[in-house]
């Protein structure tokens, strides 16, 4: 069985809104429902665990059922950091039947079922895999306000989600870490620290993370583009 953990426990301080950003609406529907849909539609995902702020978690499961999200089985209250929230999601998984865990950001609504499936398949073959997108801008390394060097963007990728891992491997990666460390915003780096090679799976730059009002405007445009196709 493959399980998705959707990490959506953030408070969205950069968005400066009254509600967490995952509950802001895109075309009349909260972002989190747009995010959950491709996992519902992906035949490689068998169960979804959603991590939300404690204040938002109580009634969400019934709302999700009304929206036809049948794979969502657990809603877990998140922690103070992303790492703590993902760890709480991991603790909610039945280890005996779980093969692959797919960790995804709750404010990335444009991942496709095909991208999820390909990343899971890569993790099944290699133990760990992350979805990535090409870097299109030239990247400069800066020190003391001056350019040190220009990096070869052919070898650079944006790290996206989902990031997929064998369940026992991800649990081992989380053992002993400080889940209160706010700098731990990427699950792959924890697995990399174990000396495990992580397979890169090419994805789309459409898979944006909505963190600002500008991102929300871009997302509206992307959603309209999908609807018009």
C-alpha cells in the first residue's frame, strides 16, 4: 500500500491573511481541495493522511467525504514546524502494510496524477525519489555582496513535491532528528544524510507552491488555463 502525507499545517504568515493559505480559494474552492484531488485520482495512491493546523482538523474529514475524497482516512493535527507535522503524519501510518510514503506540500495544487505515479514508481525501484523541475534562470553564487561564480544550470533543479520514500527508510531518516528545527523543510535531505541516493524525476514547472498573493494570482491563471483546455 502507498500512502500520501499532505503537509498542510502551516499558518501562512507570508500571505498575511485571516486564514491559513491552504484554505484560501481558487475559483471558489479552497486550495487544499485542489491539492487533494490529484492524489484521489492517482491509482498508485491508496490512502491519504492530511496534516492540518489543530484548529482546522476537527471537521475536515466529513467535509472531504462530502467532496468525494474517499482515500482521505486520517486528519492529523500538525506541529510547530514542517518536520514535526510530517513526523506526526508518519506516526499515523500503519507500518505493516505500507510500502511507499509520498510527502506533498498542501499548497501545491497543480501536481498531476501522472507525476505522482512516476515518482512513486521511481521510489519503488530506488528507495527514494523526488519530483524536480528545470532551473530556467541563470543562478549566481553571492558572497559579501559580490558574485563568486555562476552555476551551471544544466545540473540544477528546483525541488518539488511529492517526495517519495520507502516507509521504513523515511522513518529511519526521521529517527533522532530535532523536529523543532525550522530549517528542515525538505524530506529528501534527511534521507540523503543516510547516504541513500535519491532519484530525480522530471516534473512540470506548473507545480508551484503558493506562498504569496502573487503566487495566488499565478495559480488563478494556471487554473483558468486548465479549465479552458
